[in-house]
C-alpha cells in the first residue's frame, strides 16, 4: 500500500468559538478564507491549503496551547486587516533570522501569529 502524502502531518485545525458568524467575519475579512456551513454549530474554513473548523462551544484560550502561525507576503497589510477586522495585536511586528512576524488575538481570544520573509 502506498504511503499517503498526508501521513503523520497536521491535517485539520479546529477552534472552539462563542459565535461562528463572528469568527467567519473576522477570518474572512482579515485573511480571505472561504467557509462551508455544516449546521448551526459547525463551520468549516479553508485557507486555500489547509482546512479546519469553527465549533460552537465556548470561549477560546489565549495561552497554553500550540501557536498557529500564518504566512503573508505583505505583513504590514495583513496586520492592518487583522486590526480592521477586530483583532488585537498582542506582540508587535519584530524581526527574526529569516523574516518578521507579529502575534494577534482573535475575537475568541485565540493567539495566532503571522510571519513574512520581508
């Protein structure tokens, strides 16, 4: 049997959220993600490469778990879009060997990061 190209790789990311519509609005405005509803308690998102979901079920957690890091070619533009969509910058953009990144919290309190090579 041939080995799957997805074997032993992260396949799906799911966020427990207080309001699915609010999460759709935020990630749609900030990152242009697309969505597919699976009833009132679940919505799948697609960022063009990875799929995941928003599950109705409470508040997110701002600390204590893995850090999801997104990539953007234009870091300053994405930071502006995150702020306009209602996100909060929790760690301003900073340089590191190989690029720059910033951290933000979404409307449910999840902290994510965005990085760029520029």
